[in-house]
């Protein structure tokens, strides 16, 4: 079983990938999408989205990172895929699942689910451009407005030569509203046993992971918001799969990791980032740890990293 950290724009960035892979359980991370319009992007753009390229494409914990590209032009995507591979990305992922209106208006993300032929051309062109030893994968949803074309979407990606496909078990219209329709992945898995299929969506707990695998028939899972709400979810799932016992992280463990992650943020921009990102993450942690409510209230109006850090340390000593 593989566990993949999902590419969540504005949430799962370099710092979050470092933190979550330090905790463990993940086999692969996928970056936030790199938008491709009509040119070959410079090295600095790829490094901005994937600083791990300076470490051979691995997080500090040694987890490989794959760059995700988003766009509509097959040849341009292929050229940027080659560039990303040259810089050290562990394969290429293609985004056909982003539901954001601003992205869809620019013919990127989930809007392409309306055009399976375009999906086919994009995946095929990128696959042919990238050497076979480098994986080309795709992230999709079950459809745009409904699931009536899910088989057509799936077949387009598979026939184009993708090595793996991650399916968010909802449509674009569903957004992130529960439930996730894991059972709708099962017929696709049964028809195409040769390709690696990854189930994604609404996996918040070990029980959810078991249900997702049983209903979808997928062996592999992609975790997003669930990993933010329960930072050791991947480690817990992996331990259960190996019949091992996992000790759930305590609130103090979580605070330790947040504090530890702050050690390398010294410049002004990084300090501001730390305060904002800590508040954002607490919004997810509230789902698992009731203590996150009080901490959020205590730092709500703070913007200085040192002040936020002082509150974190205060709560850690309780």
C-alpha cells in the first residue's frame, strides 16, 4: 500500500510537507500545482513550489516529491515536464481535479473533465516526452457536473499511458462536500487492474481509510485534509496495514512539531508566514484536538512569529 500526501494549493507547501513527512507514513508527496500557460518556466519557479529539488527531490525525512503541473496546452505541459524532471522531480503529476472557479475559467483543472479527448492528448504528449523511467500520473475527479462520464475520463487517462491515476471520489460540483463516493471507483478498478489507482477524498481516520479501500477496491490512498487534522494519520494507517501498533500523537507532540518547524524561519517574510500558517493549521487540528480551540483564540490577533511561538510554548508546558 502506498500513501500519498495530496497537493492542496495554499495549504500543503514545502513547510507542511517537511513537517508531515517528519512525522512519517507517506511514500510520496505531490506539490501544489505549477500553472503552465504558454512558455517553458524558469528554474526559479519550480524551486519556489518545490524547494526539495535542492535536496535531490526529497523532503528532509527522505520522502520523494513529485511536481504537479496544471494547464491545457499539451506541448507546453510536456516541455515543462521535461524541465521539472531535469531539475530532479520524482515524476510528473497532471492536475485535472482542481475545482476552483478562477482555475477552471482559465481552462485548467477540473473543467478539462468535460473534454476527455483533451485529457488524452495532454497525458499522451507528456508521457511521450518524459523518459519511461519517470512516472507520469494524473489527479482527476469523477466528473464535472455529475459522474456520467467517469468511465470516459478514466479511459482517456489510462489509454494515454499514465502510470497511475488518483481519483477524488467526488465531482467538481460536489467540491469538498461529504460524502465521498468511494464505491464508484470499484468498477474502474475492476476494469483496469494493470494501472495503479489511488483513492482520495474524505479520509479522516483509520476507519475511513479501511472503508475507502474496501469500497473502492483501491490498495493505495491519497490523504489531504485528513492528514492536517490528524498529523500522524498516515503513520497510523501504515502501521495498521503492517499489523503494528501505533501510539496516537498527543497534543503536546503536535505542538512540538509546530515549534520545531519554526526553527529555520528567520527572515521577516517567513516570520509572518509562520503566524498565518499556524492559524490555518489550527483550523484543521480542531477536528481532532479540542485544545486547538483555545490556542487559536490565544493567537487569533497575533502576527509576530515570536509572540505566536511564545503562546505555543506556553500551551506545550500545560
